[in-house]
């Protein structure tokens, strides 16, 4: 979506810097999304490990 906005801004203004700045924002958002997914996977793995470890304990 941001890429489309950036492209339209460039077409309307001819300012390549506007396009590049908006493209950088898009790249940052993508990295944040990827980081969030990686953190969620790590949390899920830790939860599975915790469950597995508790499965074998006796009271």
C-alpha cells in the first residue's frame, strides 16, 4: 500500500526523494512484521518446551 502511495506521490510531484522515503518506511514496516513473527514463533516454541517439560514431571 505504501509503495503505491509512494509511486503516486512520485508521479504527481516528480520528487524521487518522496518515493525513496516512503519506500524506506515500507521496508521498516516489513522488518518489524518479520521481527514480530519471529518473536511469536520463539514464544510458541518456549511454550511447547515448557509444556513438554511439565509433562514428564511427577507430583
